[in-house]
């Protein structure tokens, strides 16, 4: 058991492990102009595989007037993945928007069926070998802030309702969706190593043929 889990962990080495910080940046658009990308602090970045809510500060644009549109875009992994422009302020914006960001987590190379087998057979080892992965895609949208969030973040809501208060804070909900890809070679490794560790009764007879 330990042998084939060691092989798996080497085969399925990942860019991230659960809880790792995923680097992120922001930029803004207003008055037909766009800012440069600005790196977010670690506490404002997503953590791999962990859903979390953060309040990202938005500095006041020069010459920004009530009613002007203010749009935000986020990027991840050095601009490899980025969101569309999301309208946070302006006539077309929601009264108090919540930015929902869904990051797609690609599991280490393995057959999805074998992943489930490994997870059931040895949960602690599965946790060590398969909780990593890479970020495959990102999707984002603005939605009306739920009542529970309005109650919990009253100060943020007051900021959005007062045009003179800056910096404002964009409430961002990071959530994750999991995908697994099929890797035939990885599946063969699992079968061969497991077979060598615990050969079935018919294998010796097969080798004698």
C-alpha cells in the first residue's frame, strides 16, 4: 500500500497544495482609462481549494464623480487567468454587488474512477497524495449581496451608499470547483504497482504460461 501511494505522489506532483496562496492582481477601468495590474496582498488572494470571502480595497480614482462607472478585473497566476470586467459602481451596477469568483481546480493526473478507489481505500494517504493540483480556469460575475452578507458587512454597505467615502471595498467570494482528467498511463501505474504489492491468486498461474 505504501509503495504504490509513494509512486502516485511522485507521478501526481502538483503546482499547488491545499491551502497554498494563489497569486492575484487587480486593475480598474473608469473614464475610458485602465490602470496597471496591482498585486493583491496575501490575505486578499484565494487559497488553493479553500472557499473564502475577502474585502479588496479600491482606491479613489482621480476625477471620479458619482454615477461614473467603475469596473474591476482580477487576474491569477501572473495574468495567466483573468476575469472579465465587472461593474461595481455606476448607473448599470448593482446597489451593493458581491463578486463571485469560481476557480476550477484540476486534480493531479489520474483516472477519476481510480481517484475514488484510492480515496476510499486509504483516506489518510489519499489526502497526502491527491489534495494538490493546478488552477485550470476562472469565472466571475457580480450578484446582489445576500441578506446574510449585508448584515455581516454593514460598514462595507455604508461605503457603497456614500459617494464621498473612499477607499471602498469590493467583497469577493472565492469558491472552487473540482475537475479530474483521465490519464491512461497513470492508471496503468496504479494497476501494475498494486498488482506487484498484492498479486491476485491467478497471477502466478498466468506467469507460468
